[in-house]
C-alpha cells in the first residue's frame, strides 16, 4: 500500500485527508492518506523516519516556506515562489530517499480566479498576509497581468500595513485576496482588519479559506456588493496537480 500525507498545524480544518481517501476508495487505489499534525517543523524529520514508505506529502500552514531546508531539490516554480505545498519522495542512489519540492498553489489559484477577472476593472490587487501561500498568489496575479502589493500587520519593505489602507488605496485595488488563517473555523467570527465600508461592486474578494464556506471576510464584501469566492476550487485544482506529480513516472 502506498502512503501519502499532509503536514501542518493545526489540521482540524483540513479537507485533504477525506478527499484523497475517498478518491483512493472510489478508484480502487491501494493507498492511504494520513494527517501529520506537527507543532514545529523540526518534527518533520520524525514523520519521515517513522513513515519510510511515504510517496508524497502535502504542506499547509504554517510550513510552506519552513519546510524548504529539509528538501533535496526544488522545481523552478517552487524556487521562484519560495514556498512548497507538494513534496514528491523518490528513491535515489543507494536507496536513499530524495525529497523534491513543488508548488501547485499557483496553478490552482490562477485557474480558479481567472474566470472572475474583468481586465477593465481588475488591474491592481491587495494580498492580505505574507506567508507561503501569499507568494504563490503574488506570482499568479503577476502572470495574469495584475499588479499586487502585500498587506501585513507589521511594516514590511515595499508593502503596506492594515493601518495604511486608506479609501483611495481600497478604491484603486479592486482585487483583495486573503491568504491569512484569520476567519478559519473554529474562529469564524473573525476577519482581516480592512475598511470594508470602502468596498464596492467593482471589487472581487477572494479568500483562500474554505471552512466555513462563506467566511466573514466574504460576507462583509458581499454586503458591499462585491463578488466573492472561497478557496475550495483552488484546493481541488492544486490537489489534482499534486496527484499528477506524485504518480507520473
């Protein structure tokens, strides 16, 4: 039996385990998918040691960048983004395991958001958060011709803080993507601290979260007439891409 899994913390929100195990059952694939909820990235070594038959690993919050030093190789895509969400494990020379980091977030995000974009009104974006997922979003939007700027709780180079978000900035940036865990179940009564009163029907609010289905970030945007979308389709699209990476020869 082949073994796959997910590292992150926490993982109570994760969709991947049920998705892949249902896939394995319905398609009669002799495999299992396991959640490895590790409090620190240092515990990743124990996951590998205790599960020598692992074939592939997904990586989620907060380890998409922290896992990189543990890997043997990065694809060009993962290297450019500086974050990994899929690891393929193969046997190298002398039976040693080789870990190759990939990034399928960028593909999943682009395919998910592109049908919603209107080039006449969606030209600039705010990316809420600066974690591993935010980097894929930045590169995805760039490839779609949209100029982006990061928004952080603390000052960052060439970025904004939440206190910097004036009405004029909100008006100019009609795509707003939440890449933070703020608003994720069980803390569904929270949302990123942006001035929602300046959101209009020209805006598109995209939340990488998918649990709950409609986050408070999305609800507040919808109340202002904005188009909103959660990250479930992105998750599915990147999961399909990850499975292809794991199973291709």
